[in-house]
């Protein structure tokens, strides 16, 4: 099972080591494993903490702190003299660089603003075209709706006329059937009357053969 101190991560060690480095004026020699371990709440350092501190130091040295740590003591004084002597030049250089940076940033800002204005103008133009197209589409849709409504009214009228014609046709058919029935009845009656009249005439002209005797 891992001990509590083994759970300290490299990030935990880096944070404490960076704080110690700042407190000691950038002197790497003042940052060591036991101090970091104590700051992390451990009684003393162990191999894990020492390895993490060494890793941190190697990364700091890779960033140039090795040269600062091993620099001669007189180098600070020399650097301070040169900085004091050339402070005006440094200020001028700083101001020049600042002005140049400001001009560059202004130019970049102007270019960005111009690009944004062009983009906005393009989007506004596209939006106008879309609105115009929408108006035209709405007008076409309304016209089509009116045409459809008119066609629907015409279709309804045609259907009404067709229904009326169908009703009239049914009425005519009924009348035709009634008339045909009457004609058929009259024809039958005529035939009956004709047959009866013919029978009466036959009886009127019939010969009574019983009135004649035949001799043998």
C-alpha cells in the first residue's frame, strides 16, 4: 500500500519549489528536498520527493538558472552600473518599442475593423437578398393559394352542376319508365280488344252445320 507522502505529485513539488526559488532570489541551492517535503506536510524528504525536486531543478537549469546561480558575485555590481548609466537609453528604447508596438497594433486593429466592416456589409447585403427572395416567395405562395382557392370554387361549382344533371337524368329515366309502362299497357289492351273483336266477327259469320241433313 502506498504511503501518504507517495501521493505528492510533481505539480505539488513544482509549486513549493517555485515559491522557495522566488523567496530566495532565484538561488537554486536554497531549494532542496527536505524543505519541500516539510512544506508539503511531511516529516522529511524521501526518494520520491528528492527525485521530483531534481527533476524540477533540471528544468529550471534548462531555462538558464544554472548560469545565474554560478555567475560571479561581481557580475551584479557590473550589471547595475551599466543599467544606471544607460537608463535613459533603455527608456528611449522602451518608449520607441512601445510606440512601434502601439502603431502596429493600431494598424492591425484598423485592418481588423476594415475586415469586419466588409464582412458586416456582405452579411447585410446577403440578408437583404434573402428578405427580397422571401417577399417574392411569399407573393408567389399567396398567388398560388388564391389560384388554388379559385380552382376549388370552380370544382365545387362543377360538382354541383354535375349533381344537378345527375338528378335531372334520374328524373327523366323515371318518367321514361312510367311512359314506357303506359305504352306497354296500352299495347296489351289494344291487342286484347283486337282479339275480342275478331272473335265476335267469327261467331257472326259461322255456319250451323247441324241444319243440313245428309242422305246416305
